[in-house]
C-alpha cells in the first residue's frame, strides 16, 4: 500500500515537472522527489513522512495555481 501511494505521489510530481513551465517552479517538486528517494534509500519513515507532506503541499500549490488560471479565464471570457 505504501509503495503504491508513494509511487502515485512521485508520478504526479513528475507530471508537474513536465507540464508546468513557469520558471523556477520545478524546484520544489524536484526537491520533494529527491527527499522521497533519500527516505527510501535510508529506510527512514519520518523523512518519508516529511517528504510526502512536502510533495503533497507542492501538488496542492500546483492545483490551486491551475484552478486560479481556469477561474481567471472564465472571468475574462465573461467580459466579452
């Protein structure tokens, strides 16, 4: 169960790295992936928890940014 959850989070973070082309926005997801990798190598549960929280917060920030872009586009379309 844990491996699938961590794998899903790493996959989603990798997708944000590939499809979110704002400059310097890729640093946080890349650091979260590196922390998750380090936690797996060291078999450290606390570091894995911290890395997963960092990764999920990065995903939440990306989701809120995309939501804001969609909402602002709707607002611009309503002006026309």
